[in-house]
C-alpha cells in the first residue's frame, strides 16, 4: 500500500538518493508542484540503505532505457500480475492503493482533515468522496451512537 498518499507518477520519479540516508522524503508533486516532506519509517530507511546503484539511479528502473523509470502502465501491469499470482479476483490498480490507504487511515480514526492534507485535497468533502465514505455511512455512524 502506498503509505505516503502520493500518486504513482510521483513515486516513479524516486531516485536512490531521494531515500538513501534520508529521514524524510521530499518529493515534488507533479500535479501541484508542492513539496510535502514525509517522515520515512525505520523499515523504509533500512531498505533504502540496501538500494543498489548511484544516487541518481531510479528506484523503479526500466529495462528499456538508460536510467529511465518504468511507466505508469508498467507499474499497473506489475501490480495486476502480483494480484493475479496471489489469487485475488478484484479490480486493482495503482490508484486503488492510494484510495485504500486513505480509507484505512479513516477506519483507524485519523481525522479527515489530516487525511485531506496528506492527499493535498482542498476540502474534507472531496477527501470523503475520494476514499469512498458516503453520506449514508456517516449518517449510520451517528445513528450507531444515538441514545
């Protein structure tokens, strides 16, 4: 699951030096041009220390070109093939991981305003729609605590 809320086209631009020896990821979003620093977990920091190649090498390197990342389509194909090998008969894509990340944050009680900021959305309503929380689900939650 994408733990940072970035879209796949942003993640594909990652290079070894963006992670190796870093405590925070400082990746410029392609859509907004904003840089959102994200703290890297100890697990990611340890994995980054084991990356092979120079700092300017793409993490998701294509085999087709000299120091080019894989395409969004290839990332989808890899994800879909992994789901198929795991026996998952579901519609899945790279954006599914981003939305699921947001939904899981919400399910664990993370405030919708924080999730909105993680995704760079302009409103809480936009974030709720994005992660699939409907007005009916919100109403049901209130009804569940009705005295």
